[in-house]
């Protein structure tokens, strides 16, 4: 892969489609037109289809459909109030977050505000590594995550960005059966390169850049990326694979990527289980058990070094159980899919991917029957936020009537499972594996290469 001359600048979407945005400047900033903004509190608003900044003393500055504020001094920073993190996930919350670099306030296509931070890639990564996990994680894990986060980020940017195959979000009849098969990727990000939340990579600015170990990991891997067949790797990752990583096509477009394939998260697949996990009996045996794997740990000391504070509320990421009452399930499906199924009679596995994750699930109701997929659509439909994963089996309970009163989902893993498993990689680092060995385990056939230098 051909190296480039200098470190790129990334545009990160912090807030999207908001009416107003409150922020504070810590230091002096200047607009492209030469206007100066001293340290203090400000609010961005929409006024007559123009972006307008209002200072605490009432002074107003307007400049068309976008205002870009650049720090006069590199040490200057800005704070954005009430940034929502974990959007649509069970840990959703608001935070005040501090950033360095430029602040862009842009009029979006919906005539609302989009708040963007422009920052050098390595500074962005310093935050991502601290935001995705505890900044006190082992050094080799931090290095591995620096390489994959850098690779994934650059794969979303010009000139490395690949055309994405968009999901067709409509119901179709396939073999006489109604199906809704769709996936969710970053195809909607047009005003910036990546968003700041879990839908891309968790980025919280200098708010989370708290450990010298993170800076050391970034510097030790500066400009280094994963490549496969001379192309930049789209290096996906998730929190816990549940013992088996997943292939790219199970979660997104129907295309294979050799370095994002299914593999056991350990040295040797346990002999007491049978493959393939596409087989329903094999998958059920696997999911109902707790096989040894790198990511199979409940050690609070280890997890405390890996997970940010708000992620530590979740402990059952390797194997989990959720029960949904009949009435709750009907309401979820009505709200998430816009369909009135009536009484739900069955949830039936239709197709499993090679990791055992469901990629097609049949919902049988008294009024409607529909097959849904892929994995995230299933997770969204069966939870107020998202199920931990689509690797689950289904139990029902009731009073003997035709329709179950409760549906219990017994599952494995946290996230889509594609690429690096963060918990598994953390355990590998804890046991003395180098970051190169960690990357070789999760991205088979890929190699580490320097794309740019200091």
C-alpha cells in the first residue's frame, strides 16, 4: 500500500440534527472570515436558515450555512454541552465533552444544526482508545486498538473509502414469504467522516484522554495500519464475540472479506462441541454452555482495566438471558417495525451465520408473519434499545394456551462479533500476547504497515 506524506485531518460529527448547541471556548478562536471569539460561553442557533452564534452578552454573529472556528493557539479547546452518548443503546446518557482542534457549526439537509470537530487523526485516536475502554488497559491491548481504530477510521475517509452497498429497507416476498432484511452502516454520514458514538467509534475528545499509557500506545504505533492484499482493512470490532467471531457479510452487505472471517476466540475449538454452528442443534449446545475462550471472564480486576465506568454496569456479556412478556413483545414490534402482529405465537430461527448468530428470524403472529434480518435488525426489533447480540436461542412459557406468555432469549456475546473482540483481546494482552499476535488472531492474513510517519 502506497504511503502518504502527512497525517490526515478527520471530521467527526458530535451532534446531528439539533435545534441549538451550547458550547464554551477555552481560549481564543477565529472564524474563516477573521472574526475573533474570546473565551466564554456561546450558543449556536438557526436564524432564517443561517447558522448564528450568540454570545453570553447577547452579541450575535451570522455567517451563512456554516461557521468554522479555528483555535488561535494550539492549546485552546472547546466544550460542547449535553452531547448524547450511547444513542439508542441501554447506556444512553448526556455528557459535557471537551475537544481540541476546529469547531464547525453546519446547517444540515434537515435545516438543523450539525456540530463537527476537525482534528488530526492521531489526536482523535488518543480519545477513541480512552473512550472505547479504560485508559488503564494493558499496553499491548492499547497498541492493538490504536492500529485497528486508525485502520477503520481511514477506511471511512477519502481516498480509501469504498462505495457501500446500501440496505434495501422494504419488505419483499421471497419464496412466498414476506421478508425484511436490512443492515445499518455509515452510509448516511455525508457532512463528516465519522460520528462520535458507538455507531462508528466512541469518541469523547480530550474528556477521555486521561492516561500516559494511551499516548504511549499512539506514539508506538503512529501511522501504522492493517492492510490485506495491499488494501486498507476496514477493521471492525465489538465488545465480546461470545467465543466465536463473525464474518462481515453476516452483519452488513453480502460480501466476504477474508480478514473478517469466523474463528474461535481461543487456541483450539473445544472438542465437546460440534461445528458448524449454522446447525440449530450445534448452535443451541454452544449458546447454552459457557465454553472456555479468551473473552470468557468475569474477573472484576481485569474488566475494570478494560471497560469504561458506564460499561461496567454490564457483567453478563459472555452469556446472558432476557425475558420478554407477550404484551411487551407486541408493543416492541409495533414500535420498531411498524407492524401490528397481534398475539405472537412463535419466534423461529430461520438462518444462522457461522458463529451461531441469527441472521434471519421468523416472527409468527395471529395477524402477520414476517422474516427479519440481519443481526442488528433482529437486535433492534426485540429490545427497547438493542439486544446484546443475535446469538440466542428461544424458550417460551405460559399457561398451556396456544400463545406463550413469555419469550426468554438465552444469548452469547455483546455486539456484532466481527473482527477484534475487545474483551478477548484484553485477556490475550493480560496473558502476555503482543499487539501483533492479537491482531493476527482476529484479522487472519492481514499485516501491519506504516501509512505515514511523524
